[in-house]
């Protein structure tokens, strides 16, 4: 079954939610979400604890909303690649934007990786929607690439859903691996490695 990205609201980069997102990701990246309190997040973001509880109810709800907010930022950065005049260049742009996002928000991507495949995650629903949204967008870009460069006669047509998942996973892991183990590795090197998955379409 094909993945279809959902419609997400545009990000409001100037509101308090962005401060909460940045503050919580910084703190979570340092100590892990279980060791970070709402008081600390509120103080770091420059808002009152009461404001946090009024808007989100609990720390778990706050983090769930911030996961959605973070993926909305990524979604906006990826979207232009799906309509690029050159489908291959558009897909490369998407991979590069994703890697830049991971470099900018390493704690977000680490939280995503650590919680994504845990069935008992408190944010399972949000994480599943995030995954579907991003993979759906990648599939759209792959479909455009396949239409622009049809497979040679007799060659099997790749499963675009599986290919989108592979490209998504490779980019996510490459981005974190670059942050933790290979800071000398360039974004372009990672883009070339990830794009190798698309060879059957080119």
C-alpha cells in the first residue's frame, strides 16, 4: 500500500512553541527525556511552568506535541524537493535538507530513533504519523524520478514503498552516525551514499 503524507500546519517559527522545542531538545539531548523536568524546560524556554501545563497538560503531552512540531519543520524543508523541475535534483535536495535538519536538531533525531520501534513508546501514535508523513513525501519524490527515467525493458519495477522506507532509514542513520562518529564526513558524501538506493530508478 502506498504511503500518503498528511497535511501539516505551517510552522510558526516566532512563537513560544519554537522556544519550547529548542529548549526541550537541548535538555533532552544532554540528559535524556526521563531526566528532564517541565520546570527546566519552561525555564530554559523563558515561559512559566503554568503556561506549559495549561497548553499541554503534562511533560509527555508536551514532548508529543514538540515531536509533531519538529517534524513540521522538517516537512517544510523537504516539500520543495517534491516539486523540483529535476526529480533527481529534487530528491538530492530532500536528502541534504534532512541531513542538515539532523545536524541542527541532533536530540530530536536521537529521540526519534530510540523511540520509533518501541511498541510501548508513550509517543507511538505521533511517531507513527511522523514516519508515514516523511516516507510518503519521499515516495512522491521517488515516483517522479521513476516517471522521468522509466526502468529498462525487462527490468523489475522497484517497490517504491520499500525503497522510500530504505532511503528514509538510511538518511536518518547516516545523519546520526555523522554527528556521533564521523563529523568529518560531509553532507554531500552522505547524500551520495543515500542516493545509491535510487540506482534502479536512474
